[in-house]
């Protein structure tokens, strides 16, 4: 089937992903007819998987039944012991543990709002998140609990502490000692458009904003991921039962659960689809390769830097990665060189990418397989459940091929920012979410993300898209990592800078790089400031390169 034929068959009136029109907050949207009514309903449906293995964490293996037993126990405890009611906020602050997943399922199943706190936050940042959200309970691991102890009296909050039976405090209860051995899920009523979760966006200035997704937002995104997987299967003819001996569908969790990628397309998709989820304690490419081989993982999702890490690992050739069918991710554009290398390096795995945001509850355009090889710089197309357009600075829609700000509209978009009506009104205009990304949409509907609007380099009046320059740099055989950004220049306004990490055993100097780039991009786009190093570039918890930190380092070095 073609893409259009597959979409028509699957999303038509008689298809499994049929849609209809509903009014949400005064706006009409396409919605899936058969999506669950709430996350509570979605989680309840997974009980049918019974003793099938769901979570693999270190030496632990949790079945769906065991996970849902703990979900019931925690839900009952929150209602009966802590008095949590629908609409109350419950914060979750821990690394990727099974208890994080259990906590999210339990919180949302009783109609409370899960506040997914960044596990890297300091005490002051945790204070901000707890105060801003008005959370009445914090579920934490040992490290996050230690950071929170100085502020819990002032915040008038209790901590339910997981995986740490030693720490004692008057406001701390211990997970194993507090949760009953068995319990019944409390009865509550949850509406489709009730708030489900708050994820804090890093933002460019000031404190982070709490992006609020409703149950409908999350379930629209989840159903859209399932629909797109079915579209891809129809396009390749891979529908029907898997061949005898083929590994069961499974995913590896290599990104944090407190980021929307780890939470929605990885964890919740695994939960909803009955997939095995292999959890990593922390990102170590050699450990990831070991787990992929041991657990016969079929789907890898991470930021492009993680895929580079796998391919560059000395263990890559030693490990069996033949189970992988999909090597994908998002969070940043993947250089075309990486797309080609993925397609050539994995026996049966094809490259894919998705373009979503916290504000779209992770869902957006997707590109995979032959389409991705045909258009390796594109983030792909979005299902009709989401509308996209590109606008000029005045908000006027632009025709195909012209560059402007990418905007999204769909039932998966957040309802707004928690207690920040001005920020909400600035970001969501007439139902359209302003992404802050510059890009274009071609005649086939493929989206090309060129740069962050605020991070684009404006050199002497010329717009320079960092992703284009990075893609050219990555084609040099000595380059392992690259980040391009602008730094202030007294005459040009900005000049192009690049931080580059070379592969072990290789060397690279400015003249070699300039010669390499000379045939690939215009001279004004070639970085004039270079920082060539051997150690890894700084990254955040989700693996994205911290360009602002690199920029600040270079500016400080120049001024010194």
C-alpha cells in the first residue's frame, strides 16, 4: 500500500483507527472513535496480559499482573492514607525504576494529576516544582528524597520513599512498609478532558513551565503511535502474524521517564500494547547493546547521539543486534549520514524519527524506512489526526516550501501551562500551538525542521540553520559528535561556532574541516569558531547536547 492508501484503510469509517469530530474547549478536533476514555481504562485493559513479562529491570522481571497488583495497592493507599482526590497533584521524582511506572499508573487511575519531576533537579528546583504544582504527596527514590527533605516541612508534604528502607524522617513513609499486600482499585469517575499529568519544560529563560496534558491528550498521542505503526506495517506488507521464531515486540527504555519521549511513546506504548519494556539504570552504550542481545529487543528509541554511541561502541560488532527492527527517536534532527549508517549497520533494523514536543504530548510527524532514506532530512508526515502549517512572523500561513514557524493543532496538544495563562495564550493561539521551530512543509506533506527559531544563527542578515551545518560536519569520517550554534560578533551580529568531538584515534584541525565543508555548504555557513575536543559534549538527562552551555563556555573563553 501507499501511505495514502494505508491511512484511508486504517482511519476510514470502518477502520480500526476511525475518527470523528468533537468539540474540545470550544474548538473542533479530529479524534479517534475507539480510543480509551481515560488512562484508568487503558491501564485496566492491560490486566488481560496476566503473567506475561512487562518490565525487566536489572535482575528483576515484573509481569503485567504483578505491576497492576502494585498499582492497585498504591492507588488504594493514596486515597485511604493520604486523602488524594481527583484533581490533586502527586509528584514523582526518581530515576527509571519500576516504581516510577507503578506510581504514574496509580496516580492517573484515581483521577489525580501526575507531576513528573526532573530527576536532575536540585533542592531549589524541586521546591519550585512542588510549590508551582501544589503537590500534596511526593513519591521519590533515595537521592531525590534526600534533596527534598530540607523543604518538605515548609511545603507541608509527605514523601513515599521507594527502594530505601533506611532513611528515617517524620514526614517519610516507606513503600514496602506502607503499601498493603493486596488491595482493590478505588472507584472514581474520570472525564476524557480531565488533567492527567504535568511535565515541566526546560524553557529558554526563567523557571520551567508545567505543560498540562489531559487524559484525551495522552490517549490521542498513544493511539496515533499505534495507528502509525499499523500504517508502516501496511506499507511494507508486514501485517499478520510474526514469522515463527521472530522475537516478541519489545522496547528498551534508554531515556528518562520524566521526559515525554520516555513516558509516552516508550513506556505507555509498551504498557498499552503489551510489549516487554527493558529498563536501563543509566545510559551506557555497552550495557544497552548487552541488553538488546540478551532480551532480543526489537525497538530502540533515543536521541540521535545515543544511536551514534551504539554504532561507535567497540562492542557493536561483538553484539547480536539482529532482533532490532526499528532504530528511531527524536529530540533533535538526525544527520543524513547517521540515517544511512543505521540502514547499513543493522541486519534487519530500519531507521526512523519522530518530531514531537512536550506540548504535543510527544506525537508529531514521523519518518521511517524507505521514506526516510528518500528524504533523510525530513521529520516525516503526520496522520490526519494532527494539522500542521507553517506561518510567517505575523501568523499568516505560508505555501508549501516556504520557511516559517511550524504550528500544530490536534487533540494531543496540551491544554496549556499550569497556572500560567499568559504563557498559554502566547503559545496556543486559536487552537494552534506555536512550536518555536523554523521549518517548511513540502508538496507531499513532509515536514523539514530547520532550526529552533531562537537558536538559529543570524549572521550579517543571513539565516543559517544549524542542523544543515551539523549534517555536513557529520560527513567527515573523524567526527563523532558535533553541535553548531551562534555566538555574538561585534560586526556580524553573530558568527557560526561548532563544538566537535573526534572519534578515538583520529585527529581533526580547522583547515581540514574547512576544506571538507567547502564543497558542501556556502562559505558564510562554515563555522569560524571551532572547539575541537576529545571528551563528550555536555548533555541533559534526555541525551540532548546542551548548546547553551557550550556557547557560554566559548564566549567566556573569548572574553578571557
